[in-house]
């Protein structure tokens, strides 16, 4: 049986998308940090998809900050996907983390005119 908090990782041509789901909290952020950092090593672009996250506590927010700092140090682009009205987006907005991180509504690029 797979761990429900284990990330699903897609990697192609230097672009890595990390799909997270379930609860992101103190019980799993250390494991997630280790797995994600290993998966994004050498990436040009990192996307953390929080669409399926049902709970995000302060340790999950710290995880996002650490991953963003790691991406900056590696000169990689870092984006968090959190749909409007989702639990993750609500928490990110409450603590104004969207002022620090690039947050977009979906994995799909915005429509261009």
C-alpha cells in the first residue's frame, strides 16, 4: 500500500511537477522535504501542485518556503498551484505567503488573448 502523503512526481526536460495530496503537516513534512529535494535536483522549473491537499499546517507552509529558497539557490523557477477556494489557497492567503511565492490557480497556463 502506498503512503497517502507520498508525492507523485512528473519530470520532463528539466521541468518537475510535484503533486501533493491529503494532509501536509508536522507528521510528514520532513519526509516530503527529503523526497522533493531529491526529485528536483538540477531542475530548471519546479511546480508544487496543492490541488488535492486537504489540510496544510504551519510546518507545510515552512516546507513551501524551504523549497522555494532551495529553488532560488539553484536558479530554478518555483511555482505553487493552489486553486481559488481550496484549503491550501485559503491558508496561503491568510498568512500572506502569496506575497512571497508565485501562486497560480491551476496547472494549465493562463489563456492568452
